[in-house]
C-alpha cells in the first residue's frame, strides 16, 4: 500500500506515518523510485500505535511494546510491565491535576490554577 492509502484507511496524516517511521514504530519498503510501500498489516499497526499514544504512552515505551505484539508473546518482560505501570501512574496523576484545576475554575473562576496560564 502507498503512504496516502495507509493514511486514509488508518485516519492519520501522511506526516504522522513518516514520524512513526522515523521513530522506528512502522517500517516501509521502497520502490525503485523511492516511494514508500507498506504491508497490508500497516493500517492495523497504525491504529494500535494511535491507541497506545491515546493511552498516554510516549514513543520510547510504544517502541518497546510493539515487539511484544509482533512476536505474539503472551507475557511482556517484567521490566516493560513495570515501565508501563509507572507510565499509568504518571498519566493518572496528570489527569487528576488537570481535572482538579477544571473543578477549581468552575468553583471560582478567579482562582489561580497551576496548569492554567
């Protein structure tokens, strides 16, 4: 599949696909003319990458998770599980902080919130 087709089917921009490739999250072959060609599985992989990003995982963690998905291993390495648990704590705290600020603003629009400029 060509880059535009993958982008359209996965619902992302061509630029996002190039970024995923730069980050080592997605691989593409090249035609003799240098055009990217992706396997049929690329759309599913891009959707998975999007889900992992939506969950708040940074590229460095997504890069470690994808090989587990690719290999079909039932269990991820313990160090990766620990890292994902730490990311969950970080994301949970960030959400809590942001929602606390929204609640404070709703209660007192003149309040000074740490995440609002």
